[in-house]
């Protein structure tokens, strides 16, 4: 079981302030509530403590029985549920349960997290959840609508890393990628055209993994870190392309990112940011963005 706490505190009255708090286990306390975003790989928890703070936690969903037991042990009086496993989870938990639409939960949670930023707030933006796969939502005031996405995400990352690197630990893959350079694996425009031979920047990717087969065939050594970085690039560039297209279609420049695949993953966040800024977009990465859905479920359940 993974407990891995990342603590924040919000004032439930207006959900606008964030600080620090320590969760104390309380049994059936009327002041304890949980928002749960149950995904394909992780359950994200936002737990309102008896003192009124909010603490974030992660649980693996592979061991569903252990994770459900951990939720029950917290002893919350009210639980807001969202995500793909919400309906299944509702049958297993005691107490007052509120099932929350996943898109509404993400919108409410992102709004809370964005309220902590000091920059100019915009009412209309794309909200991108990079989890096992990737969903793109259009936030327009109080309206939150899914407008697209891609099957590329954390599931792709784990699958390719398992096959190519024999690695299955997400944090280990992310740390390895941070030390690599995908230029030794990807085929770049500059590898095909001489300088000035085409009106494209030479450092653009012409083909993800375009050098990989040749280098393997020729018996060349390929650094594992470079392969990990290339996997990140494959996923990040394609997510960025989809986001850029949706941004153009909706006439929205700000693109807000959250999701568990970006947690402690600076290589992917850097690639997403660089690509989108290079195409005139305004990327924003939510602090504790993997918990946006859980925080929104907690907020909506507490207000209903």
C-alpha cells in the first residue's frame, strides 16, 4: 500500500486558500470527508481533516481490497466519488456517498488549484488530464466539456518502458528519462535535410524512434536513459499536437495540465511546455495537479 502524503489545507467555506496540514486518523468524525478519484492505476484522495485542512494521498488500484480497506479506515462521514471506478467503489464503502461527474470534478478541483496562482485568471481554457490516457476538457466559466483526448498517457509510458527497458516503476522511469537525450533515438529534421533545405527547424522531430532500429541493427550501444527520454518525447509531443489542434479549434490559448503522469516527471512537463510555448500557447502546470479530480469531488460533495 502506498500512502505518500502531500499535504495542503483549504478553507471549506470558499476553497480559496492553500497551506499545510497533518492528517489525523478519525473514526466516523462528522468533520472528516474524502474526495476520491479512482483511476485505472491510482486512486487519488483529497481528505478533509477534522481541523478543516485537506491532505492529498495516493493509493494503488491494482490491490483494490487493500485500498478500499484503507479508505474505510479513515472513517469519513461523507465521500465524494469520481473516476472510472466510482460506481464499483460506491458499492463497497459505508457512509454518505456522493457520485460526482468526472468532468465536473476536474473543473472544480482545477479552479481551486488555479486560485492559488498569482497570475491573471482567465475564464476560458483547456484543462488536460494526463493520466493512464489523456482527456482534454474545455472550461468555459462554470461549464466543463470533454472535447477530445488521446490514448497516449501513463499507460503508454509504463508499457513501453516495460518492453524496451524492463522497468515497471514510474518514478524510476521518470528519473532515468531526466538524465537522457532523445536525440540519439529520434530522427530529427536536421538528420534528413541540410540547414536551410526546408522551412522547418532542424531540431524538430521527424520520426519518433527513427534512429532506434538502425542503431540496434548496426550493433551500436544505446543509453537506457536516452530510450526513456525518447519514450517521454513520443508521448509528450503527440499530446502537445492534439492540444494545439484543440486550442486552435476553440480559440483558447491557455492550456492547464494535471494528472498523475506529470507527478514528479519534469522531463515530460518540460517537453510539453517547450512545444506549446513554441506554438504560441500558454501552458500552466497545476501544483498537485494529479489530485484535481479528487479535490473537485470533495468540494462538490461537501457543498451538496
